C-alpha cells in the first residue's frame, strides 16, 4: 500500500524502502520487521541521553495528566518557570559580560533562530523609536551556515539547490567568509569591515558548522568574532541549536571561547530529544527595549504551542538529569571512544579529513562523485541501513552524533560499518 506521508528532506523518487520504527530505547531503534538499527545521529541530533529515557518519559506522562497546554500570552505555569530559571543558571557566563537573563520559548530550532533575528531587529527598531539609535536591519552571517528551513532562517543560511526555489522570498544578508585554516584573519577582517556598516547582528554556529559540512573553527576565532561585534555594538547571536547540550564537549560551545552572546538559540536536546521545545535567551537590554506600555514596542511573536507544558516538563527532567547524573562523564568517555576509533579509521585509504569536537565526529570519503547533487549520500545511507546503522551523510561527509548512552559494543559496530563503507565505496 502506498503511504500518503510526504517526508522531510526525502527523495521520494528513489522509491527506497522507508524503515518503519515501532519502538526505541537508548541508542537502539526497533523496526517493524523485528530488526534493529543503531541510531548513529541521535535521530537528527536530538536524543542526547538516548531514546525513551525513563525520567523524561515519566515527566511527560505525569504532566500530560495534570496540565497539558496553556495559552502562554499573559499566562504561565511552573514547568516553564522552572525551565527558564534553569536555562539562565546554566547559560554561558563570563565576568564583565551582560548575562543572558530572559527566555522566550518556541518549538523548534528554526523558530528559536527566527525569534533571535526578530529580537535583534526589534531591539534596534525600538531604540530608534526613542531616538536612541539608528534603526538597523542588516544581518551578517557566516559562509556555509545553516539555521533552519523557514524563510528567515534560510535567508541567513547558505544558498544552494536546497533553497533555490524560494530565492525570491529570501532577504539579503552580508556573508562573512568561513574561517578555514589559514583564512582566520581574512574572516575576522571581513567581519570587522562589515561591522563598520552598522548591521543589526551577526549570527553564527559556534565552533562547528553542522549541516554546512561539519566544519570546525577554533575557540580564539569565536572569541575574536564576539569581541569585534562588541566593539561595533553589533548584536552577537549564537545558534547553539546543534552545538548545545554537551555535543561539543561542554554544555554550550560558547563556553569554550568564554563568549556570552547577546542572544542564544537552543532546541534539540533541551528535552533530551523526546518532544519539541526550543528557547531563545536574551540579555536584559534586549528585553528592556521591548518592555513598554506602548503597544508598538511589544514583542510580536507567538505560536499556539509556545511553552507547551508537557514539553516544558520534559525539559525540567532533562535539566535534572544534567544536574544529577554523570552526563559530563559519559560525554568524556564517548569523546575518547570516538577519538581512538576515528584515528584508526583515518588510516583507511578511502577516508580523509577526520575531525571531531566532543561527541561529534566527521570524515570525508574520497571519491570523484562527491557533489551535493550526486547520489552518493543516499547510496551511503542505504548501505548503512543494510549494516544496521542509521546515518545520514552530507555529500561525501560521513558524520556521527550518537546518544551519550551508546555502549562500546555499539560504537564498535558503528565503526565496523564505516570501515565496510570505506572498502565498498573506494
Ligand atoms: N540551527 C542549527 C545550527 C541546526 O543545526 C538546526 C537543525 O539541524 C536548526 C537551526 C533548525 O532546527 P530545527 O530542525 O529544530 O528547526
């Protein structure tokens, strides 16, 4: 029977079988045909502690029976208050920097970034209403960035075949070159020059550009980017949607550079990956610019499910897991486990450019048909599926982002499948 479901980022024309998953626990997915898959990318980078963590599942069940959903415009509930306080407590902090002090909830990484962009422009708009600054609207972005698939987030992301159809809807931005090794200073100089034109904000994925190819740049460059923005009073937006929740080794990637952004977007692992929720954190000056009895200045953004109580309860449980369990120990062990195996894999002639930051690892398969439009990625995906592994390569880049609970035997299976792919595709 043909399914009426239209899947995201899925090439239906290939007529490949779509695995039907019936159950999951930890790093394992159980399929309808009785087989299992190791979830090598935490189901799109979200299930940080593994699937169906009992504490998160219990929190969801309890909340669903108590208060499920509440209009959040002018009403509140305890789970949202607890998450907001918890996020402020753990947000990147550095002496002398304005702390992140306010939390705006939404429901996906894309909306968290949209909200960040709206906050940045709203800030300058409201300052201009008071005659305190010129209105600013231009956004600076980093080359190869990815921030989501809504119109605003596509506008601040890399342009290509994946958003060409909507080019007429996207707004213009100013792109700063990616700080590839040897090009760090060129990137910083370009950022400084662009900042002189008084843009509203600069948005970056800190330390690691994910969907753009798992590209790394070092903490001193991130630190200098933030310093340049500060010198020119350009708002610094950190998109920690992928890098947050321990993925890069620290809770948030900004910590590694001692950077406190003016606005920070978080999502994915905020509920341990069990249920959609996102948040945009902002400093007091951004909030204060919107706090007014004048209706022209309030922050005009909402969605029906803003701060859904069940999702917030899951996030409360996630925060408790971070506080009470040895998540950092698991991350450190996984980081070491990946490093050893990645070094071995790098010796395989089929692979090049091994790279790792915390629990995120990537390596490129050496092949002539490496372009985005080649069918290499779907063929690799199908190969891994046959080897009991859920991976979703980006072109010729194979990356891992497993749940922190993956065990050594499962990690061995993952790397055995990578070796097999190297043998098969080279
Ligand atoms: N920002 C970054 C850095 C991401 O990696 C993603 C998704 O992968 C997003 C934003 C969009 O998040 P979502 O898919 O939850 O809308």
